[in-house]
């Protein structure tokens, strides 16, 4: 048996697939690629897979962490998995994990890139941030760039982009999800300077 | 880093609707081919939600078959839920193929699957969103040819003005021929319709006349069938959804047709003759589909899978393979006998939450009337088996309003539920028993096609009374909305004039009429009234064998004499044996290639 930790990207329209639907989708990719999956030992056995903190529908992910238990001796090749993937799904990195904390402990904080509809709104957001506005209660860092805002949000299992959208609505920056585009660029642990990814190979620019 | 998805014109719409995954088209093996250089382009259209349409095996077979047909480009489309319909209208965006994004009106063919009467208005929604005139007569040259197949095509008149060509019978033989005609006619509407009207298996209403008021063309228009399922096209892979659907599993069809002869069952009559796929072919195909799709469950499907003569052989062959792949096996329909329960136990994956059976009627007398072929002893033995094997829950399907039904038969439904509970207790089980009761809908091409449906008031009375009785006996009981059952009958038994009411109801806002959260009988009552139609006059009154019926011109292969004889037997509470195991019952297929006749001759 091999415990395979991996990072995947969820892009395009695939980001509208609910988080809860991702385990069967990913398991089917592994199975199509010819890998045998371990099953849980419950009354109704299921494929053994676990995902990182939920990603709301509509939010893209560049390095989403997950773990799957395979009844194999070696790790799958990324190219092989990709050739059996759905449009919008790609594999960023894989590694075998023998021990260590479970995934949720290694995914405490998330880094998000938020694109607003236009530059005026971005400037307004920048001004609000300078005045002390906190888009969510666990914001670790907020940097306004030329065309987006980079946010690091802590306590990812409890707080996510939904809180940011609600706050932006309250500040009249957006009317709803349709007015912005959010990408989760990394999941890991915030060390005060950066989010240390679940494993380094998955760190995105 | 670039994010082109930011600028996807569908993105704002997807962000606002409740279930955006219905419209994203990220399925595995969804077609990504370029359609532009194909001679003929076909968009298969399912007039219900994505989750329902994706669960229908016939749709998957047709999609795969069209993809491998030379010079043919294929895409698919499902009916947008009202929230997405409103979004598309607000944005002035047309309905497009799910995989290609190509507007439906730019296809050569739009192919609807007609599975259920209450999807009629969804067809109009899809045509309208596509910018295609609703009525065949209003479609100029260059407009896509609108075809329709599936069981609903065998009772075509209520939809006849909206459909250019009905395909009668098995798609495996009709679709390649239709595409070949389109290729050879350069997709010219007039030529294609003319050519198809000359061929067996196609009904082109515009070429046949038929008048308002229920008069129908003479016909007969004969259904065409695949004679040997082993020779028929069978896909070795399927489109795998990116998100959950109703029947989320790989599927292989064991056999087509059914000879049990349940007198209420339209599918049991219309899908005849019985044709079994060989166990070897089933096992071989199942292996490929499982590996190619990655699904964790395989369903062996047909109208009554436990009746398949090669079931033991197939399971024996597949079990080691599926075990090695960690794939569960399931059978969607269980017979009421020990064998089926034992099978469910053996397959483990089946009935995790409980087992489901369909006694259909509460007394032996009424089960004889409908020729259900299940005895009181079968029911008791099945309950014993279910609860002794460790299950805690059971669900039972019944119908109310069946022909000759009396109060005792309704009481029998409750008594059957009580029996299940009693037996559960003797085995130390909690015995949660759910009863689901549907209003009987007389269907065309069945022995009960001449029968009147109970009035809505009568069905409501029966439903409420059953619910009250069930509550007092610790049973859970739900009954289908009698207004929906009434509308289902009104469309099923209707003639061409019903098309007026369908269009009127759609204009008045009727959508997804099979979904209780959308269904509004008031909209339909107004529509019938505005069209000067009184549906009670054909739904709640019996038809005489001398009456012309709106589907008389469609020949599904079943003899009228057979249906009449079965109706007479029903009135006499006489049963008819399943011809699979006994003598030929002369349904009509014995002289037209029924494989069972051949087997008997040998």
C-alpha cells in the first residue's frame, strides 16, 4: 500500500464542480490510469481518499492538496494521470508519504488571488485596506498588485473565500460571486512571510 | 500567470445559478472533436436535467455510435433548469452544445430522447432557447432537422407538430441509416424528410397529413428492432460525469424487451421482442467499460435483470475481475424471491440502505389482474429472506387506481407493509418499511390502453386514506401527486390536439412538469381550457375496442388481438404465463423474428 500525497489544479469550468464531488472524480482518474485503490474498512467500503480544505464552487485552485491510498508499490507518473483526466484537471506534484500529520493539519492557511471587475474597484479595495478593512477575520496578509489582490487567509477549514465575498459585498466592491474571480494559489502553513506549501514542489508563483 | 477562464462569457451565469456543474461540460470522454469539417453534425438533446440525461444508457449508446459514424460530428445538450433558462434569456445567449459550445441552431440535426410524457414542455424550452421555430411547419430550409426517438416516439401525436422525424425502434439501426440519408441529401431539410418518409422505422408527420381534432395518418409505421444484440453496436466506454448524476455507474445492458407480461407496463410491451445479449459478450464489454471509465460500480441493466438467463454465468465470470479492480456490481431491479435477495447479499454493494421491491398491488386478486406474477407466498418468503439476512429497511412500490381495484385491494397495501414489519420484528430488526404509491396511468400499446384513469379526486381520496392508515400502523407512505398522474395520462393518451395545450402551457410558464417543485396543474388547466380541450373526456372515460386510438398508426409489433385478450383475461382475473419459460402467448412477434420462437422451434 502506498499513501500518495498530491497537488492538483482545478481550472476552467471544472472549478464549478462542488468540492464534495472531487473524491469520486479523482479516484476515477486513478482507476482509469490503471491504479488499484485501497478501500475503507467500513460496512459500505469506499475508495480511500482525503482532500484538503473545501474550495467553494467557482474558485479555481492551482495546487489543491489531496491524499489517496493505492494498492501499488510505486507512485503514478503525472503524465499518465493527466492523459486520463477531465478537462480543467491537472496534476502538479505527487509524493509518497510514510508518516507525518494528516492533510488538514498541513493545510492551515491558504493564499488567494482575487481579481475584481476593473481597476477602479481594485483601487477602492486598496484604499479600504489602507484604512484597516479586513476582508475576513483571519487575514494574515493582503497585498494589492497591479491587477489583483493577494490574500493569505488563516484557519482555512473554517474561513474561506466566501467570507471575503460577503465582506466585499458589504463594502460595495461586488454584487456577488459573478463580479470577481478568485484563485487559491497555495495551501499550507503561514510562517509570517509566506505560505509553506504542503510540499514544496507545489509552490506556485 | 494567465487565467483565461476569467473571461469565459458563461462565467457570470454559472456563478448565479444553483447547480452550475450541469452546464460545464468537463466530462471524461465528452466529445472534443472539431465539428466544422464534418458532413453532418448532430446534437443529442435530452429534455430533462443533466443528472437525469447522463444516467440514461440509451443516450450514451447513441452518442458513442454517432461519434464513430464517419463524417459525423456529435455533441449533446440537456434542458437548462429555469434559473439557467432565465440567465440565458437575460444575456441573449443561445442554447449550445455542452462540449463544443456550438449553438444548437447551427447543427444539422437535433435529436431528442423521449423518455417521459412530462418532459414535453422542456422540448419547447430547448427549441426556443436555440432559436429554432417550435413547429415543424415554421422551419425554413437550413433549420436543423428535429428528430426524436425513445419510447415516446411510439406515441408521437401530442408532439407531432414540433418534431420533423420520429425514429421508431432501436437507435442502433435507425441512427446510422438516418445519418446516411442526411449525408446523401446534403442535409437538405426537404430532401431528408421526403427520403425518410419512404423508409420503414421513420415517421415524418409533415409528409403524412393528420388533422387537428385527433384524426391521425393511416400508417402503419412499423418499429424496427435489432434482431441480435450481440451483433448490435455496444460502446466500450461511456461519458463519465464530472459531478454526481442519478445513476452514477458504468452500465451494460443484459437484454432488451421483457416477457413477464405485466399488463400495466408500457416498456414491457413496447420493447419486445426479448433479446438477450450472450453472457460472454456482457462480460467482455463490462470489463472494457469498467477499465475505460474508472467507475467504482457496474450495473447490469435491463427491465428485469434477475430474469436474465445467463446471470449466474456473467456474475461468476465478472466477480474475480471486479474484486481485483475493487468495483461493485449492482442489479437495478430485484424480483420478489429468495434468489434475488441472496444475490443482493452476495453482491454486498447492493441495497446498503435497504432493499426495494415492487409488488405493485396489495392483494393476490389484483396482482392477477395486472399479471404481476408475484404470489402472497413469494412476498412472505422475500420478507423472511430480507430480514433474516440482516437488512433493516425495505421499500415497496405499489399503484393505486388499478383496473377493478376495490377497498380490499387498498387495504392490502397496508397489510403487506404490516406483514413486512411483523416479519422484521421476528428477526430482531427495526423493520423500517416505506411504501411508495403511484397513481395508475393507462398507457398506449398495453392491455390497459382502453381503461379509464381514476379521477384526480378519487386518487387524492385513496392517497390520503392510505397515508392515514399507514401512519396508524407505523409505516411510512408517500403517494405521487394525482395531478401529475392525471397530466401524464392526458399527454400519454392524447392525440395531436394535445400539442396545442402543450404549447399553450409552455407559453404560460410550464417547465419541468415531472418535478414537483416546478409542477403547477393550474397552468395546465388554463392551457387546456384556452385550447377548448377537456382532458377528462379522454383520461377519465374508458375507450371502446371499436374506438380509433391516436397511436393506432404506430405498429410496435404487438397484436391488437393479444392486447384485447389480455384485457379480457384481466377482467376475469386470469394470469398469462411468461413465454420465456413456457408456451408462446402469441403477442405478435412470433412471426417477426422473436428469438424465443426460434429457440422453441429448435
